[in-house]
């Protein structure tokens, strides 16, 4: 029993002595600094983290100084003092690439992160932790290395009396070691080998092997990284028929060569015949092209003639338009009704024109005025002269008696309005579903409004060039239609052309006989006027 207890007592005493010595050592040293035992590996252009920790674990955020440096203490890659990173003494090459990792400070761990790792970053680093007069250090090693692509192999062809096999690999660092291995695991000498370096510092390699022995079977290209101690390889089976044979293939080669020569001669003959046929086709195509050009020229001449005839027809239309209008429509004589005018509108003393009193005010209201006479039958027209239209916005046409003009409204047929107008975006006709854009050959200085009450038609013409602008076609009208004018904005002026003198002059010249002729013409038009009407009516 005594002998059995002695070893246990001896072991306990030994452990007590070791613990006492360790406690004394730790008390004297205060703390120890440790780094990773294995090298830290990072790829070029990537990121590396250099960690260090203290034992026993304690917070390091309030330590006097944390420093990571390389060969010299004064040439630091990062310095942490007074609870912030310091630029003083830092190597310039690391000033924009390093940062301190602080998320584990409370556990006694700190690290430096190096971004955009470069080949020159490879080597030994020392982390230095200082508190008061006491400090401790640990050594770390950073290896810059990268495993590139798996080798790519292909057969190039016959070369130097054998079969040439090429092996390529890229994206390695440092420069890899390339070996050729046969099926027995023995090294084969390379025929050629080249290494290139890209902008990121990574290496690409291309090596070739000439296999002269058909019994090799297969070859392996192995690319080895000396820093990481790792390799990537690719094997290729080389079939025996790929190898050149001396005697058996010579007769076949000469036969193939002869047949190839005959084939070339036959092909040349066929190509020559095809070339001759192609020349004939090109000649015929040239003749056809000349005929086509002549036809196009004839067509262009015909188009020019048609265009000239159309211009002459438009000129005649413009000349006949006034006669047609006088023949079928009577001039409607009226003045503006001041009682219907909005207060912001200024009706002239002769009640023939209207403008806005104040063009600087932007009010959301209906600035309109009506004519003092309405149309309830027959065919009538009047002209409105427009001036100072630039920057303005206006609407004119007719409206039915009794429509609501006190509240805000839209001038559409379903509301009792048949109008056209102008705004900064162009000319518009206001229909039930909104408004549609209009086009004019030239800017109208005078606009004609034609009301055909029996036919239910209201048309607008550009009296500057006698061209049609737009027409409203209704099944019927009900009620009296009054001339309608609205100035929404700008300094635009609307003036009713005087129709009285025109009407009186015509009546004086024609007299009773003219009236009888007019009554006779209501039933039947002359062929000339019928053609003019068919041409000019929209």
C-alpha cells in the first residue's frame, strides 16, 4: 500500500512545482503574445489577415502600443497608439492597404488586415504588444501564393520526328514547376518551356513534349506550387495510330498524294467553268441593272411631272376656292357681344376684335366672348384674323345656345362646342374623347369658319392658302349656333373680318336677277362648280 502511494505523491509534488514556476513566470512577465504556428497564405491581389493574441486573455484596447513590423522596429506596417492608428513610422507601401481588426479586442486578440496583397508582401512579420515598460512579441509568416488552373493539354502534331504534345496552365504564383511523367511514373524531358507574367503578377506557363515512342501509352502534365506544396495535373492517352510509321504508310501516302493531285486538277477545271458562268451571270446582271436604272429614271421623271401637276392643281384649287365659297355659303355679318365677354377680355369699340387686358395674370378661368347673332339654318361663313399668336393660346368656333359657360368646361361636341385652337404644342381640334393634333401647310393669319346647318357640317379653313384644316360631321344640329371666341393666354388678338361691304357689293351688282339665278342654282350646280366642290370638300 505504501509503495502504491509513493508514485502518486511524487506526481502531485511535480505538478505543484511546475504550476508554481509557471505562476511565478507569468507574474513576472505579465502576459505572453502568440501568433499562428502555420504560415498565412494569401493570393496576389487578395486579402491577408495577420492575427496575434495575448495570454492570459485580457482586453487590449487600452494597451499603450500595438505594432506590426517587418525587418526593423521603426519600419512598421501598422501602429496603434493612444487608442487610434498612427501614420508616423508606417511604411509608405502599406499606408493605404492596412487596417486594424478590433472586433475581438476584449478577448485579447488583434489583427492587421492587408488588402491587395502583392508578391513583395511575402515574408516574416513581428507583432509587438506593449504595456508600460513591459512588452512581448510574436513572429508570423506570410506566404503569397496562388493555385492556378488545371493544365490544359492538346496534341499539336508531328514535330522533330515524333508527336508534339502541348500543356498550358495560368493563374499561378510563384512561378510553378512543370513536369512531364509517363505511365510508369518516370520523368520525361520537356521539348520547350515558356513562362509569362500578367499585370496582376500571376504566371502562365506553356510547355511541350515530343513523344517518339509509341509504347508510352499516356503522359501526364503536372504543375507544382513550391510554396504551397500542392500540384494540379492532367493526363492524356496517346493512341498508337497518331505516331508516324516509316514503311507501311509510304505506299498509301503516294496513292493518297496522287489522288489528291487528280482531285485538285478536277476541282480547278470545275472552278474555271464556274468562274466563266459567273462572269456571264454578272454581265447579264449588269444589263438588268442598267435597264432598272433607266426604269427608275423614267419613274423619277414621271414623279416630277406628277408633282408639278399636283402643284398646278393646288394652285387652281386655291384660285377656285373663293368662288366656291361665295357660290355655296353666305357671309355672316355679326359683332361681338360685350355682355357675354369675361371681365379680363377687352372688346374693341367697334365690337369687331377682342384681346386680353392683362397678359401677365395666370388665372384658371374661361376667358370667352360670343357673337351677337346666331345661325339656326342655311349655310354661312365668317373669317377671323389672328395677330400676335406667338406665346398665346386661343380657341374659336361655334357653340350651341344655352350651353353652360359659367363653370370650367371643355369645348367638345358633346358639350355643345365645335372648335379648333392653338397652344404651344400646336393646332388642335376638340372632340368628345379629348383633342386631336392638326397640321397646316403654313401658319394661318386668317381662319375661316363654315357652318352648313342642313348637312350638319362645321369646317375650318386656312384662309391664307385656302387649305382645309378640319371638319366636324354631325347627323343634325339643334338650336342656334353662336360664334365663339376664347383667349386662354398671351397677347393674341382676334378680329372679325368685315363682311357687310362684301355682301352689299355683291347684292348691288347682281340685283333681283342675281337672286333669281342663285335660287336656280340651289337645285343644280354647273359642272365646273361641281368639280371644284368635289375637289375642295374634305
